[in-house]
């Protein structure tokens, strides 16, 4: 795949994602000519990852760039694009990229109407805004979306992704909402689940619960990715109704805020274990009735 010409990059804004992708583009030879940063954290991040890059208002950043990188929250992106278009910041021939997972290129319509080439490049990774994040790009995928019939745009998006060190994965516009929901369900809710586990163990006097959980959770994640539903273990997948009943009781007594999440996930685990043939229908019914009604089925 041919490499894009060297492009003057403008980053709006220097958050955790924008600063890292801007640094990755700079590493690939595209000069970052301007960035926007409002909070103290963003300013410090820009100084660390985009040293020497002038900080300017968003409209000036966009006007000075060949490649505009809009690294903004989902709900902020649309209004920002509209505002920049109304200010006359976009121009024909620019490449305008956003990094939101939930949006395709439709949200960039005001830039497209000004003659820009729209792209959505969403890195499938969680970033902290640290220098180490550049290494994470080397092992992650990027969801690429361009206009369905624009082969040039698809090629540009894939080439930019590969230059940053990541692997491009083509996603049609219509696939973006469910794609993003699946990623958020996995990554975001996994973080919440782990934090709840750590908190429960700490409440019960377990010192350094992270050390206790790390080998178990790492193995569970690896097995799930390798073997799918065949990796399901534990009392729900085994049909151990008595153990599940005990879990529900102790959670109701000591951690009532966590019990609904346990119940919902246990119900989903029972359904998947049943569909995979790991849990027979009678055991699945008993587990489900217990989760739904607090008692075993008959």
C-alpha cells in the first residue's frame, strides 16, 4: 500500500487519544503543526507527547492543517464540526479524521460539504495519555470507516493506520453503533467488574487483592478469547444451585449494590452455558428460577 504524502497535522484536542495519535503520526513523518488544549492535563500531555507544537484555538488548528485529527468525546464531536464549518475552518483537499467509535463519517458532513475527505479511525485500545501508549498502538486494531464507494478514502485510512503502527479493520457506516456498543460492553464493563471484585475482597480483609486476582482474571480472559463459551467455569456453568444461592444471600447482606450486576451476569452465563451444551436444561431452569425469583424451579 502506498504511503500518504507528508501531511501537516492539526490535533483537536490533545486528550488521551489525540495526543497519542498525534505523536504516532509525527513518528511516521507527518509534522504536527498545531494542537488545541484547554485543561491543564491536556496542556501537560501536549508538552510531553507533542513537544514544541504550538497550542492554538480549534479553528486555527484546523485552518493550518492538511490532516485534521478530531479526538473529541462522542457528544461533542458533532457540534464542534458544525462550529468549525460555520467558522470556515475546513477547506477542499483536507483529510478530516475523527476517532469516535460510535460515529461513522456522517457526523463529518459539514467538513465533507466544504470539500474535505472524511474518515473515522477508532483505535480499539484504552489510552492513558502516557508515552507508553505509543507501544500499545503497535498491537491494536483501528476501526476504519470511509464512504462506501470511495476506494481512495478507504486506502488513505488504512495507510494512515498502518503508518501509526496499528492494524486497520474496515467497518461500514451502519456497523459503527453496534461495533462500539460491543467494545464498550467488553472493555468498560470489564473494568467495572474487576474494580468491584477488588473492592469486595478488600472489604473482607484481603491484602493486595490485585495480586490475588491478576493470575485468575488473566487466565479467564485468555481462555475466553481462545475457547469462547467452552472456557466457562464456576458454579453457574456447573449448575451448583446451592453455591449460587449462597452468593446471592451474602451479596444481599454485605454488598447489595453489587448483587444486581451479579444476578444479571449469572443469568447471561447460564444462557450461554446452556446454549453451549455445558449446562443441561433442568439445571439451567433451576439456576434461572433462582436468579429470577430467589428459589429453585420445580
